[in-house]
């Protein structure tokens, strides 16, 4: 009886040790890491506010990012409030919104899940429809400068080892509630 209790106690301690080394977001049953929409939003929030200047004439201040997960197209959209000012014209700032659309990829050198190939999806500035082409050009530059290869998550070295085996991220899937990264063993 005492030997059985000792065995059960040892098994419980081993299970607790394994649980202590498990990582939040990793599901051993599905073999994937999951990053919630809130975790992803927190990562994007660190990039803002941002102010970009063009030709020392136009200044674009970007604030209040809102992440939209597009599971149908396996992409992420970052909507931001934008305020444009022109140093050559003493007019009030122009307010609007930008929607920047990105793919997702894993970079093994950085051990990071990155936003990939961001593009301007939509520029909405009230009363500026006649400047749509110029605003889209500014939006395209903003997308590249601000979000190109921006890390949503960087894996710690120990997170790429599970059960004593080295693992590497594989397919990345955008879901309505987060991003799932399939894990492959080496």
C-alpha cells in the first residue's frame, strides 16, 4: 500500500513538473500554439502611436490600432486612426482611418511570427476623395514602414522544445479568435 502511494505521489509530482514547463498557448493534443486576439492586439499596440514624416512636408500620426482577423483570407488587418498635417499649409490637420492588410509568416532566424507583405487596404479621409491616389500612395508607404516584418510573437528557445524534442513552427492559420501555428517535430 505504501509503495502504491509513493508511486502515485511520484506520478503526481512528475505531472506537475510537466505542467510547470508547459507553455501558455501550446496545445499538446493538437500540436499547435494558439495566440489569442487579445495577445495579438497587445503586440500590435506596442507599435503605436507612431508618427511618420514624408519629404519634411507631410506628417502622419497613427494611433488606436484595431486588429481584425480575416480567417477567410488567412490575413490580418490593422485599422488605425490617422492624422495628416502639411507643413506648407497652415490648415487644420486632416483626420481619417487606414486599413493595412498583412499576411503572416514564420522567420526561423528570428524565431518570430511576423506580419508579411503589408498593403494598404483602405484609406478613408473625409472630404479628400479627390486625393485618393495620393492618400493610397502614402498608405502604401505607411504599411511598409510600420508593419513590414513586424513581430507578433517571438518564441523563446525553450518554447521550441517539447518533450525533449526540437520543434519548429509550420503552417499558420488565422482564425476568428486568434492565430494558430502548427508545430512540426524535427
